[in-house]
């Protein structure tokens, strides 16, 4: 079976993260660890943090970040309605320039739901 977009993204992200860490010093490694820790359950649950990460990534228009947080939202069992409300906030904050990203988000979300 052909590898899907999500699997390709995960593999490439993992490969590139390993490369970054191979050449990075303490400061970058600390930042990567801090980033990982920030999204763990705390007072706010991880699923809410992933939605926050997604909306922030949408506003900043970072395709890799959007993809990562969208995958994590799916893993955290975010519903269609929760995703829609979150993306509506991103649209309000980011404006119409985020619409192309919204299109891609819903395309990937639909693919993940169908198991592609």
C-alpha cells in the first residue's frame, strides 16, 4: 500500500529532527525539550494545548507546524466541531490570508478521518 501524506510527513519530520539534534548544542536541545514539555498534560489538557498550537500555527501560517498540530489534534480525539471553532478563531485573528491554510487543514483532516 502506498505511503500516505501523514506517514510521509511523520517520517520526514523525524528524520530532520534527528539531523537537527545531531548538529545542535545544548541551547537548541533544551528548547526542543521545553517545546515538548509545554504540550504535555498540566492544568490544561494536552488536547487543548494542541488546539492552541494549531490556531497559533494557522495565524503564523507555518505549514509544517499546522500539519504537526493537526495530527496531534486527531491523536487527542479532537472533534470536527472543536476543530471548526478553533479554526474560526484563527481566521478572526489571522484574517483572509489564512483561508488557503484552512482549505489544506480540512483536506488533511478529511484524509485522516477516512484513513488515507
